[in-house]
C-alpha cells in the first residue's frame, strides 16, 4: 500500500505573526519560497500516483517550487475556515476568551456572512479526501502527495489514524515541512513527521 505524503506550505507573513489564515490568500515570504525549494530533494526523480493541492496560492506555489509537477487542485484541501477569527491571533482571542480552544470550540461566524467551520466540518472534509485517495493507495500505484495547510493536515492525520478531528491538536506541523503516513501490519502509522528541507530552519 502506498504512503500518504503531507506537505505544509512555506512561510507567509501571517504564519510568522500567528494570525489565523484561511481564505486570506497571502503569498509566501522570501523565506517561505526558500523553504518550498528546499523540499525538492524529497521528490526528485520520483513519480506519484496523485499530487493534490489546496486551491490557495500559498499551497499551489509551494508545490511548484518543490518540483511537484502535475498537481491537481482539490477544494477540500482548503484550510480550516476560521470565520470571525480570520486574521486574529490566538493571543488576542484568549484575551477575550481565556478558555477558548480551536480544536473543540470551533470559531464564531465571520462579519462577511461566512459561518466558519467546526472541528466536525473540517473532519468531514478530511474524510472525503481520504476516501478519494484510498483507492490509489490500495492499488499500490505509488504514494499520494497532499500539499495544504497546518490545521487541515493535522485533522486529516488524526482521521487517518482513526482518531477524532480534535486530536489534530496533538500533531504540531511547521511551515515548509514534509510528513509521511504509512502502514505497519495493516495499521495506519506516522512514519516521519515535520521534516524540513536540508539546511532550512523549521518555522
């Protein structure tokens, strides 16, 4: 059975500042582009059953710079919709809601009429992605690569391991990194996690 390779996009201004970034389509910083380029050795000379990317530019650009040709956009790989917390830091949220936890509490609606997403909503999207790539993985056509975002990929990892979406909080994931979900004795496992490219600082 093939492996599921997860790529978090490179650094953006808001990933540095800690602002929740979903539908705000920020470009990669210069360092973010270097992070993405540094991932190329992970993929050089390899072919994949499927390469899918979030529709957001920071993920698409990361795939390009990492040398992942032929990537197809999958709307379900979009980052968690943070609703009213788009662009807001956790520090600012905790000043008003000290006990708030994204993974269990979700987010309030946005001012533009967007309802945001609950952990269950994101988990359902992750399940749809996993269902779509499962056939390719089981057919041993090769590994499948997903290029997306931290919170979404953390939820997807939890669901792949048979855990609830909220268990994504257990899997820290830095910008510009590669992780690999594999199997051992038929069970899903984390084979590698949060690996930066050579000589690039995790950020």
